[in-house]
C-alpha cells in the first residue's frame, strides 16, 4: 500500500478530544459532520487546509485519551490517508487499524508542515519528497496490512467470513 500527500504537523500528546472535540462526538454519528471538525481545537482552519490523501504528522503519544472509535473514523472521513507519529496510544492504534486508517510509527523530526510525503507500508519506508530523505518505519504485521487493504476489521471479517491470517 502506497500513500502520498502533504504533511500537516502537530506535536506530542494529541489526545482524542483534540482530534474530535466532545462537543461534536456526543451530538452526532454523522461522519461527514465529524470530519469537518477534525483537529479544530488545535487548528481551527484544519479542514479547509487538507486535500484528500494528506497526512497528519505528530510526535509522541498520538491519540491518547478516550478509546472512542470516532477519533480515527473522523480522521479517515476527513480524507487523511494516514497518521504518522513517533508513537501512538495503544487503544487509538488498535482502533485506527480496525477502522481502516493506516498508522505509521517512525521518527517524524525531519518532517515539516507542507512537506510532500510518500509512505510505502509494504516496504516500510517514508519518503520525504520535499527534503529528499527516507526514513524507515515500524513495519506492520501482514495481518494488519491485510485488514487495512480490506478497509478495516469489519469489512475484512465480512469479506473472508472471519479472520483470514494467510
């Protein structure tokens, strides 16, 4: 799976309430509505800046806080192709894979806002086209790649009539 887009940079400890504020996630299940409010507490103009396929890039502990699936779902529905971070909160990481949102762990210190990036999940490489650099990413196990390629865990389960680990 190859993804490409522009970097939108955030710092450490981006919690799920920053990703999608509680004032929205408790009022609606409409993913299009939630997507319009992704990251707005950190960047009120975020939704207007992104183009389908772009990346959220962050530091350590992205997705800490509550375990609600609305956070990765809202990111995915906003058109973000993946979240790239130094590390992820465990539950967010799992929810992201389950909902079909790729999460990439690697050193993000060399990525600046607006950098053009390409991620090859299969090869385990993040290419920063703007800075002409390559960074190794923590590889995803084959079963996680399969779940992502299928569009998430529920889709994978329906497609294969259960888990398909081969």
